[in-house]
C-alpha cells in the first residue's frame, strides 16, 4: 500500500459530450430567447412596461454573471492554492468561467438601458439627472431652507439624523400603513439627494461603459486563457503549463477581486445612486462563489447520471460540500456585517435601504411590508437552515441531500438577487415575480445553453493536468 | 527469527518490575503490518494500536478506528458558550430589573447597565450577535483543544513503550503493533503467541 499506484482515468472519464448535449444547448438558447420576448410582453401587459423588464433583466443578468464569476474564482483559487483534489472536477468550473463572452453579449441590454432608457433603470443615466427638482430625484443642497415638519413619533434617531443633514422629513401620519413607509423613503431620498453630485464623476455613461468593457475583457480573457491552457495540457507539457497558470493565478485573483467589487457597485448598487455600502462587493462575491459551487455539484451529478466522469467520487463531493457549507456561512457573515454596520450607525443615507426591504420597526410594526417576509426567508433559508443541515459530513457525501441543498441554495441566491434589485421598482411589497422568472428562464436559457455548447468542445476532465492522479486518489481523512 | 525478549533490557538496575503495560510486535514492511493489523482487528482486540515511521494509506480502516466523539464535545461547548454569551449581554445590557427574592443576599433587584445607545432599545439583538458569536466560538475552540488533549490523555510525559530498545526503530524503519494489557481479551501468553503467529520479527512484553 505504501507503493500504491495512482489511479488512472477510465475510458468514460475521457468521453466527450455528444449530439444530445448539443441539441440540449441549442434548445436551451432558443427557449431562452423566446422567454425573454415573453418577459417583455408580460411586463408590458401587466403595466410594468420597459421599466419592470429592465429591473427583472438586471436581477437575472446579475444572477448568472455571479455564477460565471464564481466559476472563474474557483479556477483561480484552485490554481493559487495548488489544490490537488480539485483537478478532477475543475474542468466544469473552467467551462463556466469560459462562458464569460456570452455574459458580455447579455450585458448589451443593460447598456441599452443606460443609453436609451433615460434613467428608467439607472437614475444617474437620465438626461435630466443633474437638473434640480427633476421628478422625484430632486436634489436638495445642504443648507437649503427645507420646510421642517415632523409627524414621526416613533424614532428620535431619525429626527436627529435628519437635523444633522440640515433638512427634515415631511411624512404623512399613517404609521403602519404601506403609504407611510413609501412616503418616508421617498422623502428620505429627496433630502439625501445632495449626496449624489459627489458621485457624478463616477456615475457617467461613458465611464460606466469603459469600466464594463475593462471588467468583461479581464474576466473573458482569464476564463478563456485558463480553459485553453488546461486543454493544451493534454497534448503539451502539462507541468510547464500548470506552473504558468499558477503564476498567473496570483495577479489574476487580485484583478478578480478589484473588478468584481466595482462591477457589483456598478450593476446593482448604482440602481439607487443615493445608497452606498462598502461591503457590497464582497457581499456579491460571497453569493457568487456559493452559487458556482452549487452549479458545479449539480453539473457533476447530472453528468454522472449519463455515465460521464465515473472517477468523480464521494470524496470530491465531500470537498465541494465543504466549500458550499463554508460559503453559506461566509455569505451570512458578510450579509450580517453589512446589515449590522448600517443598522448600528443608523445614518439615513444608508439605513433607508433596509427600510425599503421591510427591515425596520418604523410604524411600530416589525412586519411592515411584503419584503419583510422575503428578508426573513433569506435569513432562515439562505443562512440558518442550510448552515445547520449542511454541517454533518455524511450530508456532504450524500447523493440525494447534497444536490438538494445545491438546488435550495441556488434558489435562495436568486431570491437574494430579487430582493436586492426589485425593491427599487416595487415597494413596499413585491409583485408576483412573473416577469422576473421569465427573465430567469430567458437569461438562464441563453447562458446555460451556451455553456453546454462550450462544454461539448473538449473533454470533461482536465486529463493533462499533472496532479490528476493525486485528485483521482484523493481521500478525505475526516 | 522470532524471539521473545525480557523487558527492561536497558538500565535494569533502576527499574523495579512494574505492572504489565502490554505487548509489542515488530514488523519489517508495510504489507506485513497491514496484514497483521487486519488479523489483530479480526481477533477482537479493542485496546491496541499501530506505530509507524510514516502515515500508512488505509491503516485507519485496517485498525478499524471509530469516529471520534470530539464533534459532540465541541457542539456541547458551543451551545454552552452561546448561552453564556446570551446571558452576559442580556443580563448586563437588556435587564431593567430582575427580582431574585429566593436568592440569599440579593436584597436589591439586579439591574443591568441601561445605556441608551443611539436611541436603540435596551434589548437590541443585532448588536449582541457579535458577542454571542464570539463566546460560542471561544468555548467551541476550548472544547476542541482541551477535549482533544483529554481524549488523547495528553500531556503524557513518559510512555512505557519508550523503554524498549527495539521500539526506537519505529522512527526509522520498523512497524509495531501494540496490544495493551487493559484489553479484555489480553492474555500474556496467548497474545504473545498470537502476535508471533502473525509473522512478527520480535515480540516483547512491556512493563509500566
């Protein structure tokens, strides 16, 4: 046993996806495009128009972009740490990461909204944005003599904070009612508009476009480069290429961290140009990595169901399950930290974001809106329940429970994005997410279909990686 | 080749004949020790171990090492830490007054520090979570470290096996099976014969 031989690949491990996968991919793309058209139709019919479709599209673009970025992160980080165990399953992450050019194409509608939407999606993109008193995004200069009338009886802190900003909030006295929350938030935003001009140099159309060109170029470049070289190992010098990819992983991770942070600011934080959170980037990253691990687990399970990758064992699922568990907790840690800092500081320019999502005791009732329920679903469904039930090691090795939690967490990750984006459109309660789910099918159909087509172009396992034997023989001691 | 050596071979003058600790059997190769370990396990011994210069792939399964109970110790410590943390923050920060009439000496009601912090209620749970989290982690870590030491009976300043000269090669090129006298199936003569039968290079009785 000391001289045990490293296991070798079986023939089925090297099998490529066939015609069935290709037709699945093409069907998926067609379904996706049809669903996107249907989403526009439903949005128009339900009175949401292009505005609701835009928010729904950003929700789902952000969702699938996060999975693609999570795949890139897993590729980079497994190279950075020379993770031997991951080699047998890494090709899946490489294919996900190499799907980034498709996400670049799917980004075009967002750009169209920026250039042609006149602020319907991103208020800062409106032509009238810089003009004072334009619609409900009116700006109030600090020191302006704003009429001070306060009917709020619930919170001393809000009044104090508002006085600090040289303006008071006019609210109609309807504590507990939906109108109360909504008008309160609108007034808050109006008073806080003076914070926006400082962001003006950053939130401009050309700079937004330039940044996204840079992000997508870096991500696509890294994703394609890693997949290309991983495939090249099968016919070339595997050790040399592994060294090269490992060397690139260090600056690659730095670039990844910077770009994902600013991309998250741009894509979802700037939907509301008043609000800001310095933890936003890492919050988006935490969900991304979680979702990518979940997708890897499901993709591997699905492939094995069709007889591919027989050498991927419970040991690999155990490790992916550990990562899944870790990112559940990491997401909770970051989400709570972001909430607690904002809640503790209690500054009106940031805390209204949570008020908008029903996390408030304004009006005396902690359950002020429909979004309150969604927030609680996230607390329990995205953190507490999966944390407790993913804890035992046998769950991570189970072929029934691990995919169940992967599906569960992907659903929760979607709810998270829905909860981030849609309150900008519908407050104080969510609408039935018809357009949003059609967009999920739409963006998802195109993104998943293209990823499957990409997966048919090479083998499903990194057969040329010099650490493959180590990965196939990998055993978890505990 | 097989020989039974009498215990203390080294500085026997200072040694008084002590309690029997157990018996060790020496093997030359990994394959020998793996085969012997499987047979020893099959024989039904419970208090025995394999000593080796390096980790042997698959030896845990051959010995039949059961999962440790350490996670349960850590869980209990973690829950204790959580309750302690909750009691601490709620008792000091969120307690207006608690009457404990039954408690001798507690004439006045217990009062917490009713600090008004940025207009929040005294019982502001989000602010308490970091404290509760930290005490949970602290006691869990204590449970893990001290539980591990306790389960391994550490610190142990001396091990009777170190008295054996033959056993010194366990750090270089030999493999040993140790069967402790505490085992219910242990019998000085029968166990020695059994180990000899496994193909040991040497079998040695160890006294405490």
